[in-house]
C-alpha cells in the first residue's frame, strides 16, 4: 500500500461511512488505534512517504475497505455499513 492508496482509502471510507468527506488523518489514526499525542502524525508520514506503512495498519485499512467497521468509527460509519450489508 502506498501513501496515495492510503489517501484514497481515507476518501473512500469517509464517503462510505456517510461523512461526505475524506476521513481526517487524526480520525484515521484514532480508528487504527495509533498511540501518541497526535495519532494523525503517523498517517501523515505514511502518506508523504516519510515512513513505510506498517503491515498491521495496511491489513486494517484493507479490512475496512472490505466492509469491516472497527470500534471507534463514527456512528454514521456504523449506520452506513449496516445499510450496505442489507
């Protein structure tokens, strides 16, 4: 997964989850349960190519794109996923 792939995934998930915008980097970081003061910093570094995307994060993003809605995702996201499943 490249930085551009991750950026596209944020856009796709934001639309799919009913936000009508890309997920913010901090939102993606929190959903991925990244630690630290700024969970979006790792997402920003990954998208800019400063650090490689970790394997577990890549798997989690792929799972979300396949329909998995993790705890911590927005209520709108859960509702949107439920509508898609019906």
